[in-house]
């Protein structure tokens, strides 16, 4: 039983590594064709979405979960647009100062609303 629990806890690792490699390849292929800020925002958005989706897998059947995720995603896009539209030059440190607290806030809100056990509460 303990071995089964450990396998479940680490089953996300190979998929996450694969996602990172795919994102790196896509970034390298698009670099120079797409503005750098859009690539970075895309990579960070995909990373947050991947983390939420894989962490809260037990909530996928819960309609309230997707409603909240949709609202948070809309707020994320609005925040990214507000930041990018006001930047006179690209500064990655500014993006990181926003994305890290934003990601932590997303996880705190989802944990607060849907609990620590991550199992579906329909």
C-alpha cells in the first residue's frame, strides 16, 4: 500500500519533465518569430495551468472548480495584459515579480476553496 501511494505521488514527474522539454523546444523554434514577451507569458501561463491541472486532478469532475479556474485564468490574462501594455521595454524581473506571487495566490485560493485532500467534492 505504501508503495502504491509513493508511485501516485511521483507519477507527475515524467509528464512534467516532458512538458518542460516540449516547452523548451517550442520556445527555441518560435524565438525570433514571436515577440519574446509573448513567448515568456505563454510559457508561464502554460506552467501555471499545468501545475493547477495536475495538482487538482481529483477536482476535474467538479464544475465549481472549473468555474473558479476560469475566473482565475481570466484575471491572469487581464493582469498579464495590464503589465505588458505598460512596459516601455521588456524586463523579465518585473514579470517574475508578478508571476510568482500570482501562482502562489492561485494555489492558496484553490486550496482554500477545495481543501487539502484534492479529492472531488461534487
